[in-house]
């Protein structure tokens, strides 16, 4: 895994318009890129059917 100094440098490079910065999976995870917050299938189905529809 890269040290924080290298990751800080990459974050600073992200401020450059048009820059393409490569991140390895560990770096991306450190930055929260893989936080799953989607609805489950059950939650989606529950939200689709409301009993109070006219």
C-alpha cells in the first residue's frame, strides 16, 4: 500500500483540470470510493408499491 504522502500528492494532482490520476484499489478504498449505499432489492420493491395510491 502507498504511504499517505504519495496519496496526498495524488489528491493534490486531482485539482488540475483534465488530469488523469491512477489509483490502486487500496487507495480508492481509503478514499471511500467503494462505499455501497444502494437500495436492496427488497427496499426498492417496498418503495415501488404504496398502499395509499388513488
